[in-house]
C-alpha cells in the first residue's frame, strides 16, 4: 500500500496545524480540508503535467494506430509506465518518502504518462479495420508485457 501513512496521520496533522492550544478550530471544516488537501492536489496535478508532456513527446517519436499500424506509442507508454510504477512501488515500499512525493510520482507522473483509454481505443480501431489478428496481438502483448515489466521493476527496486 503506497499511501498507508496518509490515512493514519490525517487526524493528527489536521489537529496540530489548524487548532489553537485551547482546542478551538482556527478555520471552518471545509476550508480546513481544502488547505490540507491542496498539497496533494498540486502534487498530482504537477505529476500529470510532466507525465502528459512525456507521453506527448513519445507520440511524436513513435507511430500511432493510424492506418492499421501497430500502436507503438501507446504500447511503449504503457510498458514504460508499468516498469516505472514497478520500480517506484519497490522503492517506495522501503523508503520513508513524503506522501506528496508518492502522489507526484505514482498517481501524477505515471497516471499522466500511461493511458488505458487510448489502449482500448487503439485496440477497437484495429478491430474495426478488420485487423483482428493485429488487435488481439496488441491487446494481449500489452497486458503480458505490462505485467512482466511491473513485476521486473518491483523486483529490481526491492
């Protein structure tokens, strides 16, 4: 579990940051929750920004699923993302990294870089173009390679 400390420390952090010495609330609850979550929102948003740009650069370097071609850019993004999340989960499982860094790297960066929706859309496009063998090869190889790289990344980092 990547975010186990976030839930256990939430009450303590909120209490020490937003209550005075007489236990009186300094802010109203919705505003208090917003302030506490802002760091997490910014970490995820910044990670998605970087991951999305990297994903876009990859689509400029590798061919997509146009005209019945194998969607190498989506395949590479998802395969590299699986390797990266495996490496990160292995490293984060033995490191006392702040929750904002965990959110930036996993939910933000990896989430912005990988793309399940494009994976499915590319598979559907190949199928609709009567390229059923290419579609099945793409879908199956993406899952097999993704799981293998996730496992490898975790093993390398642990």
